[in-house]
């Protein structure tokens, strides 16, 4: 009995700690960011500022600017991570082993926890890099794709001339790198500069440390509300549409404004017997106003007044 209660408490504890991941494992979390970074969520028209704790789904996009970086976790333990360097563009994929599609920039991946025979892959315009548990760097260049094996052995697959992805992966020796050009096999391995490799190894420790801090932050904050976040985006884009009316305030566009007589065609076309809103009388249609009689017509001219002569004078 006590064992059953203990298991229930553990299960409840996991639900409380990771509420956002219990419902849907096919998502990622933005665990850390620095500098300029933006996201384009599915259903949105424009990029908006990225935020820590955002849940990302397949089809969401991330881009970093000069000096910007973003770190994303792909499991609740934050043990499968990627770090986007500056000036990088990716799209969350979550299609089987493929987790990211990268069009430009540089991504450092550190993967420790994968189930069964699954892998973690990153697709670029010329290749697919991946691993089942290691640290590696994937970088899109003008020539193609560079893949660097920081630790252990990541692999890379190239696209054949038919556009089909090669079925045989090429495993890269730790401490070495290769380049994959368009429709070409990986080049011969060459060593990574030792200083660069050490920088990535040191960066890995920082990424792991921030990933642990992100778990604590996740427990303390409210779960990410995607619908509410998108509503705020639309409100910021069109503030007048979402502006509530104050008590007693009328909508200026729908406010009734009376017509004054003679002010418009509608005011002039009143039916017989109606009074115009201006309060003045109006003659019925087809009955023009009779002219007033000229009372001075038959009066004799006053003395000294000029009288024109008729035709046929002198």
C-alpha cells in the first residue's frame, strides 16, 4: 500500500514539476537567450521578441541577430540541447530524428539522452548532421556545411544529385571536421583548431549550467500560454482593434449624427407632412413656392425719378 502511495506521489510530483511537457513531448523549450533574438510562431505573420520559457512546436522559427544567441532544450531534463550562435536562422522540425532545419548560421548541439536507437539530426541545405549522444557543431557556409566533432563521433549524410539523402552516414573522428558541398560527399577530415575546440568544450559547461537553472525557473513560473502570447502579439500589431471602450464612451465611427435641413440629399427628400430636423418648413414636392406680388408695379413714379423713354422717341 505504501509503495503504491509513494509511486502516486512521485507521479504527481513529476506532473507538477514539468506541467508543460506532460501533455505533449513533441515540443521544445527556449531555455536561455542573450542579445537580439526573435521567433515566428505558427499562425503569426511577423517575427516577435523571443522570451525564456517559450514552448516551441514544429514549424516555429528562430533567428538571432548580431551578438545574439539562443539555447533550446528538447526534453524535460534539459539534457538534449542546442545553442544558436549569432546571425542564425532555424526552424523547429520535430519530425522523427530531425529536430532542426538550419538555413544559415551556426548551431552547437549537446545530446546525452535519447531513447532506443533514435538520433538527433540537424538538416541544412547540403547535408544532415546527427548523433546519438555527443557534442558537435554544424555551420552553414557559402561552400556548404561544416561539421565539427567536438567530442565522440557525430555523423553526416550528404544529398545525392537526385536530391535523395545518402543512406550511409559518415562518422567523423573526434577533434576533426569535414565540409559537405552541394551534391558532394564529405571532404577528407581535417583537424579542428585546438583553441576553437577548447572554446566549445568550455561553452558546453555554461550551456549545461544554464539548462539546470532553466529547470528551476520552469518550476517557479506559470506554464507558457501560447494562445495568450499570440493574442498579445496581435494586440500590439493592431492596438485600436483591441482597445476597450470606457464607460459612457461612444464609438466615434458609430455615433449617430442628425442631419440638418438642406444639408444633404436625404434631408431634402422628406415626404409630405414631415418637418426637417432643422425646424424650418419645407414645401411639398412638385409644389413650387408662389412668387410674392409686386405692389410697386402700378404706382406712379416719384417726382424727380428717371423715366426711360419708349421706343420711337424723337
